[in-house]
C-alpha cells in the first residue's frame, strides 16, 4: 500500500464514519431519554433515502400514506387513553397533530411531486414524512411501554424493525434506488478529490454535532431532555413531561436518520433492507461510547468507518465481520469493569 491508496481509504473511512456518527448520536440520544435501543434507526435511513429517490423521479412514496395511517392509529390511542374525561381542547390538539398534519404533508407531497421538482423541495418533503413517522412510532409502540423494563422495550424495538422493514419492501420493492447528488461541485486537494456530496456529509455531520451541543447546553427543552436522561422520575417530579421528551427524542432521531439516508443514496444504491446494516454500524459506535457519551460515540464512528475502509482493501470478503468484531473487546472490558451482581433467588 502506498501513501495515495492510504489517503483514499482514509477519505472513504471518514466519509462513512461521519454517517455512522450521525446514527450513533441518534441512538445515544434515544436511549438516554427513553431507554429504547432504537433498532428501527436503520429504517429511518432507508425511508428517508428511498422516499427522496422516489420523489426525484416524480413518484409519491408509500411512506407518505403510511404516515397518515399511523396518525390515525395514534389518534385512536389518544381517544382511548382519554375516554374517561374527553375534553375538546386535548382532542382537538391530538386531531391536529395526528390527523391534520400527516394529511397536509400527504396533500403537499401529491401537489409538489414531479420530475422537475427542485432537490431542496424533495429533501424537505422526505424529512417531513420520516419525521412524523418517527413521532407516531413512539406514540404507538413505545409510549404505552415507557415504564416497562429495557428488555420489553428491546423486544418492541425488534418488532418495529421487522414491521417497518416489511413495509419498506411493499413501498419501494426489491429493486435498489439511487437519488440525485445534492451538488455536482468538486474540490481537488493533492491526490484526493472531494465531491460536493462528500463535503455535504462532512458539513452536515459537524453542523449536527455542534447543533446538538448547543441544543442540550443552552435551550430549555435540551436541558429538559438531559434531566430526563439523568433521572426520569426526578424529571417528572419537577414538572418535566417525559412523554414530550420521548417524542422529541424520536423526532430528532428520525430526522437524523432521514438526513443520513439522503446523504448516502446519491453515493451508493440502497435497498429496502440496507438501512439495517448501516444502523448496526452506528450502533457499534454507540456501544463503544457506552450509550451515554456523544463525543466518544462520534470518535468511535470515525474509527468504525476507517476500519471498514481498510478491511475492504485487505479482506473485502470479511469486512463486515471485522467491523462487528470491534464490539467484542469493548463488551469484554465493560463486563470486567462492571460490579458483580448476584442473581435474585425465587
């Protein structure tokens, strides 16, 4: 291997690592606030990417109709939860969020979808569609289980992943799709050539990391999310709505996943089940970060991306195995450092 090849591999690894960093940050955010290991994070990537690709061809993606269907189910759950004391204001608020909002997004999608629609409009529509799907996913699948154990939440997460992946096959088919690049610009630096798409990946990743830091450090809602992450019961006692915190966490995670997919789909062909593998690599970065540390997760994601790039050069057939092996020493060290816990006797 010469220096030029090494630089190419590092460039590829950093580009992939930036995507994994976004997904890892979303996983850490959701777990810290809701204790949910969000396995469907990969489906947010797929839905965002393939919705954007279909909109670019002038078609209306099935995810827009899915958002309406999920909104109807969420509205039904709200009515059932408030059945003993129905009041006009909460019902109207629920109808506006669960019925009017997704219906308006669907109508807007039908009105704007076309082969000549600007890329920026397609991106916004894709983000809106996936954002409301993430919001409704929490309301339907996880909010009723918010006070159960992590194991129950994990089982629910696996079920949501399987359901969303199957729906992805229905909406997008078995054939892969690619979307148009965000920019055709390119910058040459020595032997390296940075495309506008890769520069967008770097810029958006840095912007999201800085934005999350500012959000959690300087906004009231961000501090409420941090309080919920530290002590859920204590947050409730001081008046923080933990349900709203969970909704915001899922909303942010779905938007981050959709943006990641939109950044990936012009670079490589994505299929309905591709997001799961991409999400797992973000999950490895989140595990290395202990599911609590954002900076460590971001650094770990860059390491995962570089290991993947070099593995594809030296042993392409085993690159996935090598990447997933990274989690073994981390889990071993954490198990050795964890205090011994005696099993409860019946």
